[in-house]
C-alpha cells in the first residue's frame, strides 16, 4: 500500500502539472477545417524568408545593419514582431509558418519532430525549399510529402565554443547552398509561382549563447548576414528579372543580456521584422505585429490559402496601397478562416448539435456585409468593416477556447485538495477505525453511481472528446479516495499551540511571495533564524551566524552576462583549505590527496588553463559518487563528504557564486543537531507518535532550504531559460539532451545536500510534512497561471507554477537518492552503526 500511495501521488503531480498547462494553453489545432482560397492575381510569385535565429530587436535597432536599414528607410515596411513564451526556436518557427502557438503536448513530441500535425505556409505553397539547422528544417520536411524539400549541415557544426569562424560557417553554408540551388534548378523553377525559399540562419543565436548579444561576435554575425542578404537579393532579382519576389526578414525569438532565452522578457519577445519587394508597402515607418501575423502576411503576398489553424491577423499596412481590392479580399479570407475556427471550437465546447452562438452569427453576417461592399466596389468600406470584425473574431475564438476553463480549473482544484487531504491523513499516522464500515461503503456506492451518471451525461451532451469528463473523473476519483480515507480514520489530533501554527503560516506565506520576488527568501531565512533561536535551545552556537550568511544569497543580484571566474576559484580555494584542515576521522590521507587533485584540476579548467571538454571534466563528474562512498558513514562526515565531492562538478557548471552558496548551505546544515535521537529529545516527539504542530514549522524550515537550493544560486530566473555557458567545460556542440541533463544536475546538487540533511535530521513523517507544505504552496500558485496579460506576466506565472509543482517530486527523488549517498561505503563497515546514525 505504501508504494501505491506514492505512485498515486506521483500521478497526481503529473496530472495537475499537465492539466493546468492544458487548460490554459490547450492545443489550438482542429482537424477537418476547410482551406480558404485567396483572391486571384497575388502581388508576388515567390517569397524569400530569412529567419535570423536569436536576433533581438534592441541590438538590431541600436546598431542597424547598413543594407536592411536602407530597406527600412527607402523601400519597405518594418516593425517589432512580438513572440510568445516559451521563446524557443521550435515554437517560434511554428508561429511564423503556421500562425499558431505551440501547445504543451509538443514537449513530449521530440525536438526535431512535428509538435502537432499543423498546417503551414510551406505545405500550402506550390513548393518550398529550406536550408539551415538540423534542429529546425526536418520539422517542416517530415510529413510534408514533396511540398517541402530541405537540406541541413551536420549537427556537430552547432558549437558554442565562441569561435567566430565556426559561427559564420553556419550561415555561409546556407547562402552558398541557395546560390548553388539557383544555378542547378534554373530551368525547373524560373517560371514557377507560389514558391518559398526559407533560409534559417543560426549564427546570431550561436554567437549570442557563446559570446552574449552585446559582443563583437554577435554584431559581426548580424553584419555578415546583412551583407549576404544584399548579395542574395541582387542575385535573385537578376536571376528572375520580373520584380515579382517578396522578401521577409525576421527572427524566431530574442535573447537576454546573459545569452539565454525561453522566458518572457522584452529582449526575448521583441524581434525585428523587415518586409520589402513585390506587393509590399513603402511606409518607411514602424508597424508592430504579433509573430503569428506573419503567416497570413506571407499567404497574402503569394496568394496561397492561409493555414487553417492560423490565429494571426493580416497586417494590412504591409501590403501596397495600390492593391486595396486584393487586400480587402485577403482580409475577408482571413476572417473566414478565423470563423471556421470559431465554429469548430463552439462544436468542441457545446456539442455537434448546438445552435450557432450569437457571436458566430454576428461574425457571419459581418463577413457577408464586407463581401457585398467589396463586390459593389466600396473597397475602403469593406476594409473598415473587416477591421471591426477582426476583433470580434479573435474575441469569439478566445471565448470558445476558454469556455470550460473555469469548470476545468475547479475540477483540478478539487483533485489537488483531495490529494492534499490524503497526504495529511498519511502523515498523521492515524489507523483504520473498524467501527465505520457502513460509512466507507456509502462513499464507495456514491462513487460508482456518480461515475455512471458522468458517463451518461457525456453521451447525451454530444460534446466531442473526453477532456471535460476526464478532468471531472479525476476530481471524483481523488475526492473519493480522500473522503473514504477520512471516513475510515478517526479525527487526527495535534500537539502544540496557536503560537507555532501562526509561525508556520507566516513562514509559508512569506515563501509563497518569494516565488515572485527572490529577495523575499532572504527575509524568510532571517525569520527562520529568529524562530530557530526560540525553538532550538541547545543548538550549535554557529547556527544563527550560518543562517545569516545563507540569507545573503537571495539578496544578491542574479548571475549576469559576465562569467565571474574569481568567485568560482574562491570557492575552490575554500574547498582546498577545508581538505587540508579536515579531521582524519572525516578524511584519510588518500582521500585528501584525491580531493586535492580534483579541486586543483577543476581550478585549472575553470581558469581556462586546461581544456576539460574531452576528458578531464567528465572524469571529475564520474569520480564524484566514488569519492562520496570513500567518506565515513558518520552523519557529519558523510554530509561534509557529499558536499565536498560535488563541489568540483558544481564549479565546472558555474559562472559566478553558485559554489559559494553550496559551501554556505553545507556549513549551515552541519550546525544542526545531527541525530534523530537528539532531535526527538529537543522537540519532544517520539517516532511513532502523532505529528505535532511544531513539526510543521520544522518542515517549513526544510521547505525553505529546498527553495533556497533552487533560487539561492542566482541563475535560475525561469524554468525555460537556457544558457550553454553553464556547460562550456563539458561540451560546446549543441546537444539538447546532454546539456539539459547537466543543467538539471547543477540545479540538483544543492537539493541533494538538503535531501541528505532531511534524511539524517528528521523521520520520514517530517519529510512528508515538507511535501505537504510544498503542495499547499502549489495550490495557490496554480491559480496564477493565465493565458492573458503580457508575455512577461504569462511566462513568469508558468515558471512559478512549474517550479512549485516539480520541486516536491524532485524532493522525493532526492530524498531516496540521499539514502545511498548517506549509507553506502566502499570500506567494510558495521551496519549496526549506520542504523544507529540514520
């Protein structure tokens, strides 16, 4: 039953994590929508799409490249293209080509796979040729038949070592391939229309990750791309000679000053957009758009159907004023395409037999009026009518997509409250009351009857899919398990007073605000210092001082764009001094020599004197568990050994004060009473007794340690942020799985130390109390996730929720891993002593 309980808990965490993201960001893709044909005689026969991966608007506009700034001021129209979180390459390209924003299910589809079976401008074109990164091009080629033909360079070219020649090679290969294609395919393609040439240019993204977006290498890459675009445009115009080519230059996402992206800051969400050529207006001023608006713009320039799941709005100012009638027809086609989505979402939420909604009827009547005005030659009136309808179409689409959002969030809340109650009853160690079988049977019968009723309602309602009923069933199952367990147990009793209840609520409330403002964790740590002074009468005299030092780290600024190697080296020096002065009971001579070599090698690699990517860094990583097993299993000695063994690995993955935080955290934990017997005597509880209110407060301390372990290192601004600088000493060639694994390891090292502390400082029911408090914190955070607001607000809410949701699962995993770290030894040991200590 114990294993079933934790399996159910893990499934609940996954279900709620998936459910909240699904409710707020459900897949916009609907099957069976008809394509809408655009008017005849489009302005362009072909289009060249340049996507400079990772180019942010601020750098572009502060030092504009010569050719593109000339286009912006003389021949074309330009503006800011606002992307949506997550600001990563794959969802950015999906928005550009398909006009939709990627849904959470894409996370489980693989990096190079189609995230969903989406429609795009590429497969709506007569033919598309694409060149670029092996992580982007195959996404559009796979499953497209013969519509999209792509070619990519080798994956090992994507190297973040900062070498400018290697960065330029990524883009120069693309341009050379296009020139070769123009030469080889001249007879077959010269007279084709509705074709797209897609150039994915990865150089800016690679330079930004390796050298930061304010570097000379980054700006040099922008200048090179600008020069090659000018050359290619001249070649294309000479090759076709008909002035019927349109050009679009943009980016998939931006980048922060420290070379990462994924979140919702302005530098990550604002990208440049420059459009010129056949059919394009020459406004010579800024016209901002949403990233999804680029898909209907490309379709309108080429006269191809707008992707059926597009949610972008045609930016009419980018189209030439002389083609007002064509623009009006394209706008009406955009409205019809959105109307089909509105109808599809209405059927999905209300059922196939439902009557058209008033919004849908108003939209249809407005489209008929616009078509009548256009047929009557009243082009401007038709355009104005279409503009007014566009907001109605977008609002209607959002209305039907979010129609069940409140109900679904209610089901998820009930499901989560059921799990919290079940965990609470598990912690209290209450035993079954055999005098209540009838009450338990009543809940069982009620559960079965309600499940049958839910099935009947689903069949009668006619709604497609099991989404709504699935969440309802989850809420029903969770509440049934909770109420059944509560009915079978006597009411739990607590030992303690209102004073400790108030302290626990206050500390937990402060920590909930820390997810929004990192410095609050420092204030919470200082509060913990004061409470520990009252709670721990016989604690180590250095405990309050180490708490104050620990409280300083959340007050420090987050890790900036510059690598502060001197702080990493300072941590290694402190580690070396610790090795030298360590007691022989904690480290023998051989172990001191091994740790000294590891620390010295790490210092040489961190300072740049030795390149550890091929062998040395990996040897230090692999040797970490072996060194841990060589330390004595005495509690203080083993926690000391776990921290010291992980210090070189953390230093190799660090760019600033992260290893100093590990040292401070370890020093603080070593000042705690280190045996369960001493804790039982100090806190006044017995292992088999009911947990007291005071124990909830101690569990709050450990939850704060976990949050400090995540946020105290200063470089986890968002769950989706990514900076390959962190893995520069292990590998620089782009490898998402390996890099993410190393980054997760870096994040987990302080949490592993906390896990070791929890295992040795507290019994298992106190650890479960920590999980309970963390889950209560998640209950508050899950309701802050919303699909509305600025991209910064949306991204921050997602990050807070994912962090709060995954930390309890990570705590559980690390708690069990710490058992091996705290007990296993390569030397022959007395197992009875291990039991006594642990």
